[in-house]
C-alpha cells in the first residue's frame, strides 16, 4: 500500500467514527434503580480510578450478542494505558515513531499486530494540549469538558491530517451493577461524549455510558458508534464491555479504598490505535495511550 492509499484508508476510517445523535436513543440504559443526583453534587474520581499495575479483563458483547471480540484486556502501568492487541508491546516512547517532516519518512518499527486480516489499520494520535480522559471530579447535571487539537500520523509515522476533539464527562448518579457473579452496589454512572472534527471530512461522536466502582475502576462500558463515510456510507454499532477479572498489584491486594491515585486527572498526550476491521465498520482492537497527570489542566473547564 502506497503512502497516499494508506492516508486515504485512515481518513475514510476516521470519517466512519460515530456521528452525534445525542443520548436519548433506545440503547440508553434505563434510569430505574439509579440514584439520580442534583446539579449541586460533586464526586471525586480518585478512589474510583484503576490502581496502577492492574490488568483488567473484559467480556465484549456486540449488539447484545457475543461476537469475536469476546475478551478485551486493559493494562495500566507507569503513565501508560495499553488495551487489546497492543498489550505487551515494547514500551519505547511513542514520540519516536512520529515523522514530523516529509524528509523523515521511512518504515516504522512500531510492533503493530500481524496484519494478515484484511482491512486492519494502525495509526497514531497526538493531542495538544493533552486530552483529559478522566477529570479529577464529575458533577451532576453539568459536563466537565476537555478540548484539544489532534494530529493524526499513519502506521509508518507520516502526518495525515489534523482536527479538533472534545470530550465531556457528566455524572448521572449511583447505581448497583451486576457483572458476572460480582455486584458493585455503589458504582458511579457516567455519561461520556467524545466529538471529533476534521475540516471538510467528518464531524463525529462516540457516545458512552461508564460505571466506575471504588478501588476497581471501570466495571462496565456501553459504547455507541454511529458514523458516515465521506457522507456516502453510514453504519451503526453498539458494544458492551463487562469486567470479568481484575488482577491487582500485590502491594494493593486487600486494599479496596484508595485505588492508588492521588486525585489527579488522567490526560492523554500520545496514542497508538489499531483497528480491526478498519473498513467498512471500524472497531477498536488495540490502543496504547501515554498519559500526563495534572491537578489543574488548562484545557479542563465546565
């Protein structure tokens, strides 16, 4: 695949990401049993973040049925988040794989998964300023928002395009959640919206509901993708991730209170993203995010 062909494939895939339709569709989980909070309620997220060094194993359902993504692993350690097929990749800084000047173009040695499957895609995202993935706190009835400029680089490192991304997180309330044989009686239920804009190409959104439990982190995620390819072909998909197992660091075993965090927000600076399939309905199959933690992020507002 030539550089131009690869760039077109990536741009088409980004155009496929979810278009905003709001969170009032039929897939929204019911509010029955949710302790809805008022606009004056604030909840700190420190004790509900996953302790560093933990490995989380999720089951994956698509459209309410098990699919070939029946297990998804997330690993957090040393300011780095790895997911899916990119768990276990060597830990060189992602910065070294970006080719900022055309004269620097060459074959990247980033360890992308074998691409025997038709349509697999890999690329990098750089956020300026870092995108706040999880704020230090959430509020009822009021979204905490982070906005960043992003630069997209192809699998071998060349720059492809730039755009803007906005992520908002809002507290809906507290809810008891059953995941497998485990019940989390005091999980925070969050509504998350991520909007991506690339001029003349796409205006997209990822809509999610996330449940965070004390000392564990994410125990369930419902993720809605709805998109359009260059205003021609559209698609719609829903995936649900349920926690199956949390392998905790030995130093934290038996401690379910603090979660190993200090109240800092989690902000993403650089990402490597692997999609399989990449087209025509892209699905996240692997991710590495290098994070910056900051108590006061200039791009965090409400």
